[in-house]
């Protein structure tokens, strides 16, 4: 029986699917989201307290404001790094999938896995942000009293909220628009760090790559004290929709998306090219 | 009767850093035969096989092999440990382009395992994983098989079964290239034997 002629796109997608199946059975897949959920639960308990005390229900928009807290943004994005740090994912099963896919499709499949991973991780954060509001949640496309009060009064200080609910988001976006914009930013940032991790794994080794990527992520807690130009080097800061909308980052949403897109294309191109020309799994 | 060469390497050179691991390796395997490569650990057999399968890129030299009809088992078999054996093989077949569940089941039976075994691979013994690795190499009916230490972890009965299997595959016209440190396996199975030592290869018979 001769094998079927390979279709590059189809085979790459199947390699990605195989990688997803491997990831599904990995302990990290339960452990990392579990730990992040517990961490988030504690971090957003003031929001839940406020919702409970107000007697109102909130639109499911917590995700939009999570990244305004720099001490929260770092750990949330670091979670993505824990999944991407093994890129290009030389598992012990690489031989079997590689043989069937061929070099081109195998590398392309691993590359496709990074944005898929980023999408799934961002979706998890969105879902976590939604679940954490239960039972005080109302699926509506209006900001409602909860978010409006948090934006326009000092209730956030009274309840000890560390996330900032800002009027510039409420006035410039509907809840659905804000969620979509925040999702896009976080997805692009996660994808960028995935490919950056891959590229640095190949060039400087996994240990150094992890240090550099992690440092770039967690420096978001301090970047606002540094000169303005340094914020261009810290994509983790671009997940804060409020900072983008207010102009603090000197770029709008489209500008941030373009820069991230360019960064993704560059790091992905280098990663793919170097991997394609390398010994697989050495 | 002169047979066509289905696998050949010419002047293969491979370095790891500045250290040569393959030194001008040239050999060929005729269609429908079993060729053995014998050598100690570290002699370069696995590196050679990785160059043949495309995992490694040689620094110079040529490899001629039809990778579209190739089955291989190199190093320890690596499967998705939380899934049963049959499911692992089906997932791999998907990547290859055509899923024939009956072929995967037949391959599992041929290596002495049970297709209906629902245990995850992480519960398999080393010998069972090795058998499953051989099953994944043969399930798509490739014309060429590259097997690196296929008898690893097998008991005497398993070794006998695999010898019979390899001979039956040869009789069907398949080409097998087997690496082993066991001279007995090589003597019993192989029509042609090469020996590798420190990255060099020499024809023995």
C-alpha cells in the first residue's frame, strides 16, 4: 500500500492536531490553568464582594480589565510561556509524526500550534474571567451599574480593587467590542511570546530563552516607571486596553495589533527557517 | 539476480560541533533484502538512521531513499502515553493521509499485541512498547523499513516472533535495514552486513 500524496496544508493541520492531543494529556494542561484560576479567584474577590454588596449583576467583562493590574498581567501571561517554552515541541513522538508528515509539513504544523495554543489560552482566561463573576453575572451588551460605578466612583478603593475600570473604555466601546479588542490584544501578545520563546530556544537555548521571555513579561510591573520608549519593548504592557485607549502607550488598538503582527511574523519566520534547516530533535 | 538498490548513502559526513560522527559513510541495500548494521553504542548507527529518515541533515553526501514509502523505528518508541496503542496508531495514520483501522489492528496482531487492549501506553512494559513501535513502522505497508535495535526489551519469545515477522516481510519483497549490537540477530536475519565503528562503515559480508 503506497501512502497517499501529502497535501501540505492538510498535513500541517493534522500535525497540529496531533500536538494538541499530546498537550491534552500533559499534566501542565490541568496544572497551569488550575493554578491560574485559583490565583485569579483570590485576586478578583474584591470585585465579587462589590457585586454582591451592590445587589446588581455585572456584564461578563472582567477579562477586559484584568490586564490593567500590572501585578496580575505578568503571571497571567507567564502561564502562556509555560506552554510555549518547549517550542518547537521536540517530544519523543516527533519521529513518528515527522516521518509521516515530512519536514515542511511537520515544521508548519508546529508553527500553527503556537497561535492555536495562544487562542486556547486566551479563551481560558476569558472563560475564567466570566466564571469568576458567577452568580452575579448578567449576559448583556450594556455596561450596567456595576462597571459604571466602579469606573466613576471611588468604590474601587473602598473595596480594595487592584484592577482599573476606566471610563475611557466604557465610553469608547460596548462590552462586546471591549471584549473583542481585549481578546485580540491578549491573543496576539501570547502568540508573540510563543514564537519569541521558540526563536530564542533555538538561538540561545531554553534556559536563557525562558529568562528573557519571563523578564520581558513581568517587567510590565515596572515599565511605567521607565522612559516611555521602553514600553515599545514590553508587549506584555500592550494587553491593557485602558492604557491603549487613553493614549498612555502612544499607540492605538490598530497600531498595537500591527506591531504585534509584525513581531509575530518576524519571530515566526526566523523560528520556522532555523528549525527547517536544523536537525530535528537534536 | 541483480536487484535494484532501494536505499543508498554516498559519502555521508555529519559533525556534532567539531566532532565527526559519520565519516564518509557509503553503503547500499538491495530491494527485497535485509541489511544489517552492527556496531557498539556510539558507533554512529542511530545518527546514520536519522540521516536516512530525514531527521538529521548530513553536512555532506547523498542519501537515496523513498521517504514516501518508509517505516521506521529509531531510539525508544515515543507514543502519546495516555492513549491506548490502537488509538496511537490511528492518530499517526491520520498524519500519513489515509486511515485504515483494520491495517492498524492487523499490525498490532502481527507483533503479538491485542488491538482491543484499552490500557494506555504508559501502562505497557518496555517490550510491549517496542512491539507497538514495530507495529507503527509496518502498519502502512511501507516498502522500506528502518529499524534501530528492534529487539530491545523483547524476551526470547518476542525476539523469535520478530525474526519471523521480518523474514516474512522480506519474503513479501520489503527491504529492511536493521541496526543491532546483537551479532546473533544479524547473522540469522541479514543478507548483507555492515559494521560501524567510530563513524566509519565497512562491508562485512
